[in-house]
C-alpha cells in the first residue's frame, strides 16, 4: 500500500461543448485542454495515471503539491478563456489523500473512490477536498478554504467534512473563509455547558460524547421513573452539538424561543440554549430538566 493524493480534473458541461461547437471542435478543444493540464501535473511532481473521457486522473506524493497543481489548473483554464480565441473550458476538480494499491501503472482503493466522489460534488471552477486531506498538508502550506459541512459517502462508516479550496484571487463574494488552523481553534473552543439537579457537565472536542440515563455507568445520571437506563446521548462533531434519543418513552426538547418538540429514537441539533425533559413533557420542575447552552 502507498500513501498518495489522488486528483481528478474533469471538464464541466462537456456535452454543451459538443452541442455548441460540434464533435470535431469539441473533441479537439477538450484534448488540448487536458494536455495543457499535464504541464501543471509535472510542474508539481505529479504523475498522470490515465485519461478517462473528458477527465484526467493523477497522483501526487505530497498533498500540498496536489493542491498547488489543482489551483494552477484552474488558473490556466481561466487565463486560456480570456486570452485565447478558443471555446471556454471549465474544470471540476476533486482530490483526496489516502492509501492506495499501485498496480500496472494504475491505482486502486478506497482513496480513489473518495477522490472521484469529491469531483462529483464540485461545480465548475471549484476544487473540492476534505478535512482528512487537509490534515496531511504541512501547516505552513495550508490553502485558504471554506467548510461545506459533512456529507455521507457510500462505503464510509463516518461522514466526511467537505471543504472547497479557494483558488480565486477575489474572494469577496465567498463566506466562511478561513484557514484550517483557524477553524480548528474555533471548533476546539466550542462547548455545550449543561446542568441538572445541581451538577455541571461540559461537551467539547476533548469530551465529544456523554451518555444520559438511569444506569450507573451513564455520564449524566437521571434517576426518574420514565427515564430509560440508557436514555440518550449528547454528541459533539464537526462544530455541531447533537442530542440522540435512544429511549422507550422519548425526550422533549425546548430550544430558546421555540415550542417543545418530542424526540423518539431520533436526533436533533442543539442551538443557543434550552431544556431537555426525559420521558414526559413536563417543564415545571427545573431540577428534573437538563439545561444546555452553546458557548463559542
């Protein structure tokens, strides 16, 4: 097994090129554009694995080189569109770093599938990757990016935190722009502060899971008649605080300035502050309620 960064660069809306310019011009335009991209692959010590229709698949030994190549590719197509009297070619780029099997000048494995999935999420002129890939990039070479939240990937047990690499010079129209170190410090500082029956609890990046119930081994013990032994869980993940009900009788959540909602073997994101009632909708006795407040 080898650790590599897999990059796919795909020509966006290639069908439109064929419709507008005809088969010969469109085919020649795409071939020329993909051939030009190889200059950026080689410049940043990458390797072309293969060309698949209107996209190329490349590998890089270093994540930062793959990101630099992706940015160079997007800039190249942008300059090409402005300076040359040629049909515009716009790219969708996805990349992912992980272990692969190298065999007969081809690469296989889960990392390849994830990289290809990143490409499908990309829109034209976008570079999409994930937090796992950025973590393999040296701190002094981290690109600017924005978080796109978590998505479920088929075949992966956990959701992946998606990010868009910001390669454009003008980012004034983009929101949530920061470095991964900034995001990490923000996420590390967030916590959910709670109290019930005089006891204080905290949920954060150092303690991302708390169990609730009547059982003695629960982190938050709630000794009420209608509370299940393992009633629920409080989970911190990707900057979000979630309550998961696993009980027989359900839970009621009243978030600030909202009406209570019943939760039964389902989950809900917790915002701002509020109260959780266990087993029945009774918010009269505050000692029997879990009060929570999100702190940033």
